[in-house]
C-alpha cells in the first residue's frame, strides 16, 4: 500500500468528501483535495500545477480552493483562486493552515482536512453565497497523484 493510500481510510475519505459537500452547499465556491506521496518541485509550484491540471482555474467566479497534500514530504498547501483570494482577510489562509497543522501534528489528518474544508466553505459562503442557478462545477472526490 502506497503512502497516499495509507494516509486515510476509505471511511475517512468519505467524511472528507461529505465535508466538501457541506462546505459547498451554501456557496458557488468549489473546494478540492489532492494528495500525492511526494513532489520533486516546490510544493507551492506543484499546487499551482495541480490546480490547473484539475481545471480549477476555470470556475465561473474564480473561487476555487485547492488543499494539496504531499504525504511523504509532510507538506500541504492551501491555494485559493484570485476571486476568493482577493476578498478574504489577509491572514485567512494562514489561520486555516494553523488549524489544519495543529491536527496534523497529532496525526489527526482527517479532522485537519475536514476543519480546513469547513473553514474555507464558511468564507466562500460569506463572499460567494449560493445562487439559484449555481451548479457544482468540479468533482468533490479526492484526487490522487
């Protein structure tokens, strides 16, 4: 079993997907989680690459958020597209990262991801509330590389 496959149980993955659905239920924003074992590139640069690979840069309101996790490297990055990045408070991504990191330090990976997703969802809801014509533009499934 690879590092990525062993990182979360199937049940934990389903809880994360449920958190994404909950977070997206009140917003036009989109949230994705991508996990891979390692990256030979700088983790921020790899996050941008994955963001584009998953076509997250094509959302109508430029309000997609990617949580990238390099399991073996013990690194993660939260990246928000320019629509959301332009309206959140300056310390928002750092405070979200801190919440997640506190859980990760205690090996509570699922809970860290769930809380990061829900926090991002609340902020998205505030700036991009759900509209009657909104549709889910991106998959809620966890992508793996």
